């Protein structure tokens, strides 16, 4: 690709910036119309945000169900899921020194193992943060009210609600974009 060559600018011929007035400036571009666009993004941006939201909603919902099961086992039966490690033998002295592959054991029963129960807590916490970001992105592109964002955020903390909210949000997003096809054209 060749670019047209222009002559170098002589700095002595440029006007002094201190001497430029408003009369020397070109006219301002026309202002956009006073009406606000229906959506905050293009069709592609909205579809991408919806897909990301759906994936995050499902992952957060599944992790939340695992977290609830883990809490029932931990606080109801005093069991945690461990991978690897060696049994100490607190509950059963004959099991002391036995190698653990994967199993539910009381807290403190396994040394040098990976506490899968703790990993579920951590992964769900970070996935919920990503879910909130996905919710905010879709909410801002669709220009919904604040209550809708609170409903979407609640989906990650109430078991099974993320699946219900995701289905409802998906249906409403698709219906609104189809009802206003002219509103998503931006560029």
C-alpha cells in the first residue's frame, strides 16, 4: 500500500496557538437527536453478552448446587471431600497411614491431601464474580431497570434460581431485540 506523499510542514508557517480564536475553528458537528437509543450496543454485542451470561449462569448454578451439597455433608455429617493424602486415623486407628485416593472424611482426618470441598467454595465465589460481571454487561447493553439487575444477581446465591432467571432473561432479551430490530443498528 502506498500513501500519498505530502510536503513536510514548515513550523514557521503554522499559526501561533495563542492567536487562534473561535472564529478560526471549523463549525461543530451536528448534535445527535435528543432521543435515546433503545439498546446500548449492536445486535452482535447483545448476542455475545447473552451467550456469556447464559454460560456463567449455568456454571454458577451448578457450582452453587455442589456448594449446597458440600455444606450439607460438612455441617450435617461432618464430612469433607478429599483427594489424595494420608489418613491420620482419628476415627479409626487401624486406618492410620492408609493412602486416600478420593473420599469423604471428617475434617482433620487427611493430611497432605487436596480439600475438594474448599475448592468448590473458592471456585463458586470467583465464578459468582464473573457471573455478576456478565449480568452487568447484559443489563447495561439492554438498558433495563435496576430491579432486573438485582434479580439477575440473586440468581447466583439462591439454589436453582440461576437456571430459572437465565431462561427468563434469555427469552426477554431475544423478544426485545426482535421487537426493535432498528434499535440495535449502531455502526
